[in-house]
């Protein structure tokens, strides 16, 4: 259901406009805009980053590994996904993969920047895309699955976002979250990607639980590569000519080797290992009330 921002009546998403007061979201850059004041300059990302990311994601080991982990989590914890919302879908790399794995499911991707949605819509043509503010989702009891992947760290009001997601999910709906982890890894990379924090395990688990979710699984990932990551971030702190895309533009052989390491890591996670430390954390939780 949609909660009308004008009159607070609820109506079906398929109806496109409020049947009580006639409200309908603006169309900006061809997409429904639920937060139009933020549609052109609300994103923490620089717009040129989206085009560069779209070029790099398909081949980079980190993006491939994260997609594989998310896909595994969905198949294990919610194999019958009927409706999926991705918050902060970026270039559409994740939602395009999920759309292929669950071809019968309703897919919606959202971004705060309408301009960025152009990349995602080309990558995942079967999905529907909307501009919206994650802090004020218009949905009530609408989705059985919501994913927010490396987005919370960009938003100061992360607890507000989690409560908004809780409202958008049906009872027993699934939440999947990935976030960068360990404040000691803070570097120029975080600054360039407009992060406001790196999480500790205790912080992110507490915030998810306090938003009304029951945590089913919590594990670090990018764990076997943590020493390499720590060294790279240390030298990034001292490099005044730091380019945030350098760590994504890897030698093909090195990229493949790192991908193999993370494939072994996923095997261990699938077998039940929950890594205590790692560059990122995956949380799988369910709305219980």
C-alpha cells in the first residue's frame, strides 16, 4: 500500500494516484518522484560516479562477490520472493541480478537521484524504478523483501531509514543489509564515497533490532582479504593524489585471484561460519512486529 503524503489515505500501488485526494507523484526524468525537492541534488554520490561504476561493476571482484552473497542469502532465507524493493539501487547492478534469479517477482528499485535511475533502468528493464527519500518511504505493508546494500553508511539518519523500511515490509518480511565495517578502516575512500560512518557489529545489530527486526544471521564478509584491505586503506590515508577508482581498476589476474579467495569465503559462510571481522557486514533480519 501507498500512504498518501497529502491526505494520509492508503491506496494500492497499482492505482498510481490517491483515490481520495487525487495526489500523484511528479514525473522527473521519466520516473515517479516521491521526494522531488531532492531529485536533482539529494544524492551523496557525485553524478559522474554512477557512469564510472556502471563500467566497472561487471568485472570487479568485490561487486561480483557481494552480488553472489546477496543471491545466496535470498535463496536460503526467502526462496519465494514475491515483491522486492531495493533502496539506493545505484546503477542497478544488484537488482538486475536479483531480477534474473526471481523472474516472477515484482521488482522496484529506488534512488534519491532521478538522474541515476537511468543507469539502473537500462540494466534491469523488467524492474520498476522510483525516486524517493529512504527516510520517508511512501509504502505501508507492501513488500515481502527489502534490500539496502552499502547505503545506510551515507545517511546520517540511518535509524529513521530502518524504521521506514520496517513500515514498508509485511509481517515476517525479510530485510537484507550490507554495510562497511570497522571504524579503524576509515580512509580517503570513505571520504570520496561520501560515507558518514563505518559500523561496528554492535552498532548495526542494535539499530536493526531497535527498528523492530529479529536478526536471523549476521556475518562479516571480505574477511579473508581484511589484511590486504587494511594495508591498502592505510596507504590511502597518506596518498594526497588518491583516486577512489584505483582500487576498482585492478590487474585482471589479481582481480581473478581475489575473486577466488572470496568464493572460498562464501563457501564457509554457506556452511555456517559467521566471520567476526571483515571489511563489510551482512545482516539478514525479519520483521516480527
